[in-house]
């Protein structure tokens, strides 16, 4: 009998790639719950059942008991979160509370997508923005629900994901996709000062490999899924080539983050893709 998997945010960047992989594996019945804030019907995968709605209403919208819930459907932009604090609260606090209550009711295992901002700048990153704070406190809440109510959980941490279906335009665009789009259009690559902030850019395929492993075998906190290679934003821009335009500093922009992959590697995970190779492929394709 196939396991029932619910992916919140299943029409988004990471969620759609996870849904695609789960369907391809053939071992699961896959469902998506998405409010389409940044998700898109263009990301729909054949074989997935899509339910439109907010995680706040998960108990009303989901009429079955999943075996695993991958909770990816939260607000996920650092600098923009200062302007979107109401959405941050709605999606990341109210929504996640509803998901946790649903987990408690159904007995599903929860795989929660935490944020590596929690480990930024020696731990100071957890309070640097509304987004970072909401995610860091949610990881504590997930752990507390396990202690209080005995839920089964695993917490993962992504590091600057790039690859197929990432958002390339608008204020929610991710860096690699944004640079790719600007390069294609002959526009300057914009970098938030000082440009020396380092990121561990991780390919979506490596993220999904880690998520599936953790979903099946992981239990507890600190399942980091991140490339060991760290590059500054300026170094990434220079890999793309062309004109660089520096922008003023912004609140919440961390300089570094610790990459905690030991527990994920113990499950058999390794990063297999390099952002440097990926950028070279983009440039070769013109």
C-alpha cells in the first residue's frame, strides 16, 4: 500500500520538485496544499492531487490522514519580510500552528523546512528579520510539540537553493535565477552591499535527495541540506560576467552561516552538484 504524502507549498519551487520526485519514485500517493502566493499552476506535476487553500485551513481542506507531511508552504524571503510582516505571521505562525495541530490529530510524521538563517552570523541571524525569527521560533515549536504531544518530526535546513523552477523575476526572485535573467537581458547584476556575504548555494536535486531521505529515515533536528562550497555574492556575479551594480545595504542580510550536514550525511546524503558548474552551463547555453 502506498504512503500518502502531503506537501504544503507543493506548487512552489522546492515543493514542485519534491512532488515530481515522489511521483517518479512510484511509492507514494502525493497531494499538494498551496495558496499560490508564490506557487504556480505552471509547476503542477501529473499524478499529484492539488488542493488550493491556506495551511490555516488544513483541517477543513484535507479529509485524510497523511503518513508524512512535508511542510514547505511558508513565507520565505528575508529582506522582503520587513514589508510583508503580516503575511509572515499569517503563513509562518498561524499556518504552521494549524499544521502542527493537524499533525497531532492525524499522527502524521512532520518534515519541517526550517531556515538556515537560524545559523547565520554565529546564531545572531535568527532575530535579524521577521522571516528569520518566525522560522527559528517555529523549529522550537515543532520540538515542543514532540515533547508535549509525542508527534514524530524531522527538521531540515536548506541553503540557498537554485535550479529548475526557481523564481526569476519580481521581488521574490532567487539570486541565481535573477542573475541568469539579467545576463540574458544584458542588464547589470545587482548586488546588495557589501557583496562579501557568503552563501552555500545548493542545487535543487541535492535538496530533494536530502528531503526524501529525511522523510523516510530522519528523526529530530539539524538535518542540514547544503553544499560545502561557500561563495560570496560578488564571486557568483563574477562567474556570470558582465557589469555589476552595487546596491545599498539592507536589513536582515547575514554575512555567513554554519552548514550542518552531519546528520543528513549519516543517512547517506552528499551534495553532488556545484554552482560553479551550473553557471558555466548557463553561460554556455547563452
